[in-house]
């Protein structure tokens, strides 16, 4: 069997998801390829997976004809979906949604693309996240739906012990964009540093992405809050090293803070948990599958910086609670989000689709 997974660019959670599922299928002797429309820093993370970067119809058409894939999963990019259909692809074509930003943005995107998805796709795939389940049910009726959790590399990605830092670290992962709610993190970070002046803020992201105007606002906020000497920004850290950084944050007495408005899954939170790095997060929906307040992490109400600081202090000062959360979180991710569970669900989806004739090629 041969599968193709496509997305706009190799970055963030989608780059992680595609890499993890391809590696998992490889163990089952299923050949997987990746297709990205744009180049990106995340390509450095991809090893031993045939990966194509192209966005013109002719090249994509030739690829589809040459490789003869059994099924193709197209994430978010309806233009690529239509291009693959026009190329006369004969297998099953699955349209995937992993997250579309704020509710308003997500609703607008689905309103715009739903007719084309229904015309070209044989099924839709998305994680078990309530806002996505509701949106997909509302916009994409009359097509098979498949909804299951995303996988983590529970065997290869995890905690490593390093000499503990002599200061607490509060981490944050994401692009400098509205949905990631970076302003709130800077406000929380500034307040936490008032209580722990020896501490540091570590931000992980991809500086090649994002709007220049947003970056200007960010720089202004960092300077305005006088964080420039207390904030270290890491750009495009190789994915396997992120586990080390999360482990160091956890052992420093600090935590990962997630301030997102909405997430389809929330890979940064789940991966931190897998590395025994305790998490304080907003209820961004995508994290509900794995974060239980005071059991596997801490929740705070978005916009309530005071509450975030109180919960952050609790994570840092209550040693018994902190240790229990770290232990429970790692165990929970390993039990429920293995790549084996994902491949089982995925193969069941393909078996279900195999009973249905693919929609005819050429649209």
C-alpha cells in the first residue's frame, strides 16, 4: 500500500503529525510520501520519508500518475484537493482538517470550501475536538466522517535527565499570531518574573513564518514589559531536541504555558506532558482530550491573567501536586495517544472507504 499526505508547509503541528504517522506506517510496510506546497524549516526534521515540494498543477499531476497512490490525505488545502482530482486520481481522496484558527476564521473557511470538498473528497478526517466536530457536521454533510485522536511518538520522544537549571523556566511554543495569543503569555510571564526574578522565559517558534506587523507589535510588547533580558527566543529547533528542552523546563521547577484561543489538537501541550514538563493552558478545546485540571495539568480561563499566575504559582510551589501532575501526564499520553492506536484507526478508515467507489476523477 502507498499513501500520500499533503499540507501547505512543513511547520508546527502538521509537520509533526505527518512525520509521526509516516514513521508509524513504515513499521507496517505501508509506504508513505509527503507533499508540501511550500518549502520550510521543518523539512530538516524529515528523515527517510520521500518528500516533494511543489505547487504547480502539471508537476502534481505527473507525481500522482507516476506514484499510483492507494489513498491521498489532503489537509486544509482545497486547491491541492481539486488539482489531485483534476489529475484523474483513481484512489480514495480524504480531506483532513486539523485546526483552522479562531471559530470565526474556521467557520468562514469551511463556508468557502465546503462545496468543493463535497464534490471531490470521498471522506473527511479530523481529531476528536468538539468545535471541529460541530463545524464539520454543519458544513460537510452527506460524506463519510472519520474522527479520531492524533498520534504522538510515545517511544522515541520523551523525558531525558539533565543537570537541573538553577532558575525556573516558563516556556511557550507557537507562531507570533493572533490565535496563539502571545500577548497574554508575555503578560503572564512578566507577572511570574516579578515573583521569580531569577527565572527566564523561553519561546519556541519559527521566525520565518508570521506577519512582519505582528512581529513589530511583539517586539514593542517585549520592550514595554522590559522582558528583553529575560526572554530567550529559539527558532526552528530540530524536533528531536525539543524533548530535551521540555525535559529541562520540567526539571527547572517551571512549566510550559499555552495561551491559544483554539487548537485542533495541541501538539506542544501533549509533547510537553510526554516529557514530564507540567503545563498551564487555556481551554483551547484541542487540549481537552488529554488535559484534566489538577490531574494531568493546569487550566486557566483565557483572559484571566491573575488566575493564570495563581495556577502557575501552585504548579511551582506545591511539590506534591507538581510531581503527581508530571507523572500522570506522561502516563496518560503514553496510554492513549500511541502511534499504534492511530494506525489502527486509520486502517479501519481505509477499510471502510474501500467498500465505497471513489468519486470519479476529473472535476
